[in-house]
C-alpha cells in the first residue's frame, strides 16, 4: 500500500482507531492503510464464515472497506470504527445471501464451497466433526439470510445476543426470534454442545 | 456422531488466506469505475420494468397444452354399452366424464383453449376442474352447455335434453331455451323438449275425373270440379290460371313443390322438418365446421358446410355456410374452382351486407387465381356496380384489371 511513502513508526502503528480515523479524514493515506491492516483480517474471516465462500468474502470485504472509507465523515465515534465496519460487513453478507437465494430460485447460482465451514476446520478436527460441519453447511444453505446470519454470529462466532442484535441492526427480540427459528431447523440435523 | 463445540469457531481456523487479503488491498487501490448517474439508472430501471412486463404478458398469453386423456386415446369416442357399467374418462387437467350405460359421447375438439363434446345419446356426468384455460362446452342437439368449472349431468332423450348442475354454474344455450340462454346454478336443472310436429292434416285427393262414358262427363283433359273439402292452404296454382270454362268450372288444384307455408298452415307428410329443428341442425353443423376448421381438419369442415347447403338450402344460415365454404376452399384448401361456386351460392342465397361485399370480391379473387380473366372481369363489374367505392375496390381492380 502506501507504506513506502510514509513509513509508520511503532508508536503510530499502536495508535488507536480514533487517531487513525482522524488522520484519514485529514487526508493521510497511511492512516487508511493502517486501518486496513488492523481490520481486514477479522472482517474477511467473519465474512468467510457467514457466506461460506472465501472469494465472495474477499469481494464483500473490499466493498465494506470502500463503503466505510467513503462514509468515514459520518462516523460519530471514531473510536468505534471496528464495530462499525463489522456492522457494514454483516450487512453486505446479508445482501449477498439474498442475492444468492434469488439466483438459486432462478436456477443461476453455481455453489462455490471453497470457504464453507467444513473447509475451514482445524487440522485437529475429527472426521465426525468435519462431517457435522458439512451437514451444517448444507442446512445453513436452506435458511433465510437473516436467520442464517443471526445463527452463525451466535453459534459459530460465539457472539452474545446483544452483539448479534447490534451487528444485524435489529432489536434483541428480533435477533432471538431469528436465532430460534434457525435453531429449530438446524437441531433436527446437527448436534451442538452447550446452550443456545 | 460427535457433537460440534459451541461456539463452532473453536474448531475453525483463525488464519485467513493472505492471497485474499492482497486481493482486497489491490481492489481498494484500483481506480473505481465512474458511477452511473441517477437519470441513467432510472432509464435502465424503466427498460427493465418494461421488459419484465412484456415477459409477463408473453408468459400469461402462452398457449396452454391441449387436453389429453390419462386413461386412453384422447379422441376416442366414449360409448358405454347398454346394461353395462358406466364408462369413466379422466383428463390431464383432473377433469373427468362419466358416461352412463347406453350413452355415447363424441369428443369433437380437445384444444388448448376449447374442449367440445357431442352427447349423441344417453346421459353423462361431467366434472370439470375449475380455473383451467379451456372452455368446455357440450353439444347435445337441442342445447349447448357451456361451462368453466363445475359438476353437472346431461341426459339426452330422443326429443328432450335435461341439464342438472350439482356444483358451480353453467350456461345452457339453444333455440328452444327460453330467451335462448339460461344460467343454471347449483341445484338447478332445465329440460328442453323438442316441440311435437304439427298434426298431419287429412288431405283429400281431388275427385277422379268422371269416366268419359258417363253421361254428361267432361273431356278427360278438362279440369274436374273440385270437392267442397278441397284444402286451400297447401295448394296454389303453379301456372297462370287458365280461363274458366263457360260453365264456371273451377280449375283442378295441383300440388306444388315445397314452398314456405304459413306457420299455421297444415303440412304435408313430405314437408320439411320443423323450422326450429332445421335451425338447430344448421347451428350444430356450423359449430362443427368451425371447430373442424380451427383444428385444421378442413375436409371435415367442408363436409359439414356442404351438408347444410344440401339438406337445408332454405335455412337463413345457408348463405353464411356458403360464404364460409368459399373462404375455406380458397384460403385453406387452395381450390379456387370450388370457391367460385361457393361464393356464387353465398351471393344467391344472401348473406349479411358486410359479407356480401366480401363474397362479390372474393369471387373475383378466385376467378383471377383460375386465370379465367373474362369471368373475373365480369365479376369485378358486378362488384363495382354495387360497391363503386367498396372496401375491397383496390384489390378487385388488381385481380381483374378493371380500371
């Protein structure tokens, strides 16, 4: 990126998002690169798990970052750049899943499962767990986009209900309802440890 | 099977593909294509909406599939032998027909949008699936039953037809139906009876001429005196009345060929069938011809139309039958010679004014196709004499070279 033009010192790398956002708004290209470096991986990881496709997740990540940079001046709390970017990314994932559903209805969707959950399993995962993950992938594909995202954030990402509601920009009750609806569909096929 | 941990991310990799990270970085640095202005977006949206509406209209107007039987050949005649079991026919749209023993039901047309049966005799019960694209109708002699989705039964006797509705509603049409059409709803029925033929009049034959050898007899060639009971209505002189002899003897009454008689006049035994029956028969034949033509069975249509002209030539619809025959021969069967004859018959028998002009014009067209130029020119002059500024004047000029 622009690191060669403005070599960041260790101190500047450690600056908080608040300072970076302020500098980015002032036209400092290095600040944008720094924001990118801090947030691109969490966003890409989460989007990969939400949409189950690494290539598509990369496109969505790029789109989310571009949107965030363009709307940076509207961010009231510069220190909340990370959660705000994640909210935008989740919204993009929702839109992508809706579009995918429409294409599937029209018979135009070609599934690309390179980044599906089963493919993301750690090396230590057992064969049974991989099989369960593959089953989970297939079940998630049948859910409504909003339900799928809420359930994935809750049970795959381990987010609290309040955070799920914030990321999906809905009320807590709505988030609970979506998770419950998805859980009912998934429970018939996949066994999960712990509580909902 | 092992349970998945909660959260599932405990068994998912945390690392991300650095190739994808680089791709994102590269994409963010790449210049963005200029955004389409709103006006252009709206234009494209309108184009998309118009295309969607067109596609929707085409989809809605697509031709549905023709009706088929699920339990036998589609066009097989449904005939249940007397004393046997009822015959059930099921169709591809889940409709069904049950023909009672002794009944005979002929499928005239099983088209994408029209299904027509002829109940030739006996009784049949129809269960038509509602909401389909096809209009069902059943010809049963005295009446035509039209239906969209319902259950009803028809019983046809020699001189009557009974229609009974058990679900939905039907329209019953016919010359003998009060007001020519009756809307039957659930539980209603109608029985249409053919009117009895008028009583056969007792016609006294004229007294045989007196024998020549009898005293006071008239010569054999002279008219004999009529009896007092000589019927007046069905007879009339064929030729101008001969001058009466000096003794004022009336002329011999002579029978004349069939001619429309007053409605209240008694009919001879050889008189044509009642006018209502002829009208019903002609209507049935016209309907059959129309269906046959739509099914592209042109020879069957010709047969039906010719039977009208042969058997009921005095029917008011005969002219229309002749005109239709001409059009069929010319347009579909490419037999202009026969078309000429048919159009001349239509002109002679009379057709509604709009068709009459067409009949004159199409006669010219047929003669032109036959290269009978002289006749075509004469026919064209006939046309221009009646329609100097007719709708088809330009075409007639082209076919006849009449200036």
